[in-house]
């Protein structure tokens, strides 16, 4: 159903007459205008079955529960997600919907990484490695998509990165303003095309996993890899109520990339990317959020 709505709106945006497109899809013009007006008002999310959302998204963790999870971890630093969830069940069952262990695990990762990165940055941890990790968190990009990124691929005006060569060919991916600010603000190195250049030589930075391992060792986090950072982005997007279709578009999952198949929806995806990146900046990458606020 969602895919049919996308195709319907794409044909309208391509200039076909409303009556002709409605006839092709077997719906009335009234229904056609209703679908198209929803898209104009709310973007891509309005075409999903979850378009009528409450002000607070159903999947978003209540602030008081997230704060309690963080406080319990501070009080019991050796506790993991399972023990924290058991305590939440004993204390809160019946009053709140108890989050799954995987959700608690994601909360611990977000807060543990953020505070530790701030501390280690002040202590002199490698700035390129920290910036690469923050970019993975803010965009959901794969490790090599970040490390191999060229400055010329960044299109700040439309919140996008144009990858010239992926498994599916050229692909455009949208990212939030906080991620754009981080990338554009990266210092350039003479004659290097890379956003994250190596310390020496002509290649890109390669030490990001070592930097991430040091951060996680300090934060007492286990099993955190670049892929987990990508999953953190996707999980938070789901918590904010975005559909699987939108998340797939942000992650570049579809065989041709959602933004390649439905080029007219780039603005809607950019809006989603902006919201997810802003929330991650607030929770995990406060330095980026603070820098942007100061600039404004």
C-alpha cells in the first residue's frame, strides 16, 4: 500500500494529470487529492500507515524512563541492560511500558559514548577518529562510506552526499544539518580530497576502530563496532516514529536506494535525517549540538 502511494505521488510530481493517474490506480479524484495533499503537508511520512502520529511518538522512550536508566547505570556501573531491566520491572511494571533489553542497551550506548567522547577529546584523543565516529552516529553511514568520503561529494545546500560508486552504482544520501555542519567544518589538508585524511600519506584515515575501542574500554561498553553505531542511528529513528521505508532511505538500503527511485522525496528524507541527527547530537554528540547553537 505504501509503495503504491509513493508511485501515485511520484507520477503527479512528474506532471501527469490527477484524473489520469487516479484512473490508472482505480481511485476517485477526491481520494487522489487527499493522498497528494497529505504528502504536501507532511512529506514522505504522510504516505505511510503510521502517518497520523500523536505529538509524542508511540515508540519514543519517555524522558523519565531514559533518565532513570542512565541514573541506574551511574549508580551500578557494572550492571548491564538485563539487570537494569529486571529492576525496572520490579519498580515500574504496571505504571509504564517497560522497554526491551535491546532498547536499554541502546540507551546505555548512546549516553556512555557521548560522555566518554567528550572527556577523551579534552584529554587529547585523536580528533579525526572522534569526528569520524560522530559522523557515523549522526548519519548512519557505514565505516568506509565515512572514511572514504571526498569533500567534493558533499552538497551542503540540499543536505546530501553523492557517492559516485556503490554496489548499486551512484547513490545520493541525505543527512541532517548537524552532520553537514560537522563535515563542512572539518579542517582540510593540502592536496587531500578526503574529509578524514590520513595523518601521513595520500589516503584516508584508517585508525577509527582503534579510537572506538579506546572509547568503549573507558566507558565499559562491550561489542560496540562501527556497525553498531549505524544500528544506533536506525534504532533512534524508529524510536522517533519514522517508518521502515524512511529509515531504509536514510541508510541507503533499497536495491537502487530509495532516493534514487523516488527522487522527489529527497526533501522529506532530509527532514527526517535532520530530526534524527539533531536528536543524536542532543543525546550523544553534545559538542556538535553546542557548536551549532553557538554559530546560530
